[in-house]
């Protein structure tokens, strides 16, 4: 009987790619959704902020409670790397610990029942056979690891190191292989995607990427996630706007807009430049602009928070992620004072969240009455009689779905593209009808 494997991938999509590499090395195992019947359980952890760390620890203990006798529990990833000494001492429940350097050797660690922390960060390349999860049509492609930015609130460079880009040739070969397997929609990701290839002395890495991917037959759609404001150029915005393959999708976390807070955050860019970049993005026809912000950063005054609120409401982003500040040891913000008390941080997050809900509804309302190309992914989790469709303009998982409640076609194939008439908005959900194949 085949041994069974249960995997939990926490945190970002960059983690997910590494999880998919591990799955590729463990093909001899049969996947199971039930941890209690698994012979091998792997948790790929996130260690970015307090909430993510708490989720990782809780997940580890929950899986230990559910596991069967003689199974192996493996903890990998960012939390494990960041707190390797503490976790190995305090979690005897875990059989194997590994960090962010040995995803492609997970089969060896399991066979030897050995913990290992290789002193370098793993970076996937075209030779790693990933098991792409969650979609028949879409795949994430990692461009780089590490980050050269020095944001005062971020601990990532401390355990992921400096920027290390893949070669453009490696990325192109991986996309070609994924296309050959039937994938046609791609999201390109890294900690700071707009710095791609700068560690190799190339300042226009993403423009070169766009040109290269456009020449690959079979790529229908692509988008770039995680642009950093200080390394995003007007030439890049123009290249995306002019591309026939890359969506007019602009995901640029600004974190704040108040000039003093931005300087204290060490973002390397001022508010005027950020606003100019965003306006250029917004002017691109049929553009979609997403951002992330932090509330409750140490020393943030009520007036500075109100500046952020006004900007978010006035600009009208399509999507905004609001994060409550997390005090991370090893960062320069950790030593800043005065700190904002947790109750005030929560209250500010709720106030900004109400604004974001209104701007998101306004963005969705603009789509009503339009016909869009969308991938029908399968049954919606909202209701068994509804289908879930994602417009090509939107990124998977984070931007939502169209709930399909009617169709002019009978034989709907999951993973295929269709033209959908968006008929209605209900709160933060869109309803639509399949009109034809796209």
C-alpha cells in the first residue's frame, strides 16, 4: 500500500511554490486531505508577522494531535528558519525540522529522518519538477529570493538574505514546460519583483521578462505581483500597458502615504513619487490597481493615519490589504517609540477597513454590465449550485471571484476560458452568466 502524505502550506504564494517543489520530490506518496491517515505530514510555515507565526504554531500542534502513531511530522519554511534553535528545543513533537534551503532535498531528509538547515536560501529553477496545485490553468512562477530593501518593519532580509534572481533563461524554460503541461495563465512573484535582475546589473529586468514571455506560444495571460515603489519605473508601467499578454494589473504595496511615516519606515521613496506612479497606473485603460498598507506603525499619529485614510478613499484602489503593525525583533522599527497600543491599532484597522470595503464595492460595481474573459475554476465554495470564475485581469485567491448562476452553454469544462456577462453585484460578490467560449 502506498504511503500517504498530508501537506499544509501557510503564508504567501512564494511559500506555495516551494511547497509544490516538495510535492514534486515526494511523488511516491499518495496525497490525503486527512492528517489522521497520513504517514508523512509537512507544514511549510510562515514567520513574517505575529499572526502568521501564531497560525503556524497552532497548525503544528493541531496536526500533532491528529496524527497517527509512527507518522512523521516535518516543519519547514520561514518560521522554522527564523527560530530554528528555539523551535527544536521547545517542540519535541516535531520529528524533522528544516528551513528555507532544502525544499528540493525533502525526500532525503524524510528517508534519513534528519533535520537540516542549509546555510543558503533555495531558489526554484526550471529543472525542479513541481506539482502545481489549486488550478488546471494557472501557475505561479518565482523570479527571485531575498530582498535588497531595508524597510524598518520587515524581518524577511534577516532570514532570506539579499536579492538573488533567477536568470531570464531559467524563467522562460519553466514557463515553456508549464505551457506544455496545459497551463496558460501565470503570476510572476518574488519579495520585490520590480528589482528582478538588478543583482545581475540589469535595471530593466521586468521589461525583458515581458518581452520574453510574450514570445512563448501558448501563454494567454500573465501578471506581475509585488512591485516595490522605489524600483518601479514609468517604463515598466508603459511596458505592461502595451503588452498583449500581461494584464494591466498593478500590485504595488505602498504601506503608507504620509511623508514622515514613509521616511521612518525606510521605504526609500516619498509620497509625491508614489502618488505619481499610482496615477500613471490608474490612467492605463482597464487597469486594476492593488496595494497594501500598515496601520499602527510606531510613532504614527492620528493625523498621519487620517492622511492615509483620505488617500485610500480618494484614490479608489481596486483592492487594498490592511495589515496591523507587528513588532518584529531584529528590525529597526522594533526599537522605535512611542508604540501604538494594540487597541488603537485594531480600531484604526477597522476604520480603514470600512473605507476599503466601500472602495472595493465601487470597483466591483464598475464591472456590472461588462463582458469579461474569465477562467471557470469549478464549483464555488459559496454554494454547490454556483460556479466560481476568475476574470483574467484578477490575480488568483486574493481578488475574488464571479459567481456563475446561469449559462448559455451546457458542457462547461473547468480550467477553460469563457466570456461572462457580469449581471449583478451583491455586497462584495459579483454574479454572472456564461455567454460563450472565450
